[in-house]
């Protein structure tokens, strides 16, 4: 939903230079995608957080670890640096979710959390400056 809303917003605002990509699990191939950008924002739903969302800078993991199922953003960044010599500015936007059943509708609380995250992120995307 975040990506859908950001795409609609960017189109309505006439913003160019923003790319949005949906990816349910990060894998080694994402290091190539990340290497193509100066700034990357990873977004994820989290089960427990003290606020509606959290936004923080990321750094590459000291070691590259992954499974055949998924990698964390820090590991993707480390692989990007190792394979492509690139270290884009990277951030994590963690939005607090409420229900985790497949195909479940967005709960009112989760919708509020998403709205709060969008209200924070959109001005930063418009300006190109990011504050963690």
C-alpha cells in the first residue's frame, strides 16, 4: 500500500526522478538494483514498535549473511558495496502493522500508521533531504 500511495502521490505532484519498487523479500539480486541509485529507502511492516513508524539511516552489515529466503537491508548494502563498489545513502522506514493474516484488510490503526509515515516521508521525498 505504501508503494501504491507514493506512486499516485508522485504522479499527482509531477515529481520526476523517483523510482518505486515492490519487493516482498530482499535477495542477493537486489544489490544490483540498489547500486543504481544515490539514495535508497527500504520500507517494512513491523509487529512491535513504540510509535506509528520509525525512520533511521542504515549502514552495510559488517558481514554479508543471507539465506535462500531473504536478506536484511544491511546485508544487501554490504553486497552492493562488495560487488559494485557503491554505497548509496540508505534508510529504513518501519511502519507498525496490526494484523498479519494473508489478504486481511488494513486495520484502522495500521491505516493511521501508514498515513503518518506518508505524511513524514512525502515532504522529504519532495525536498530530497532525509532526516532520521
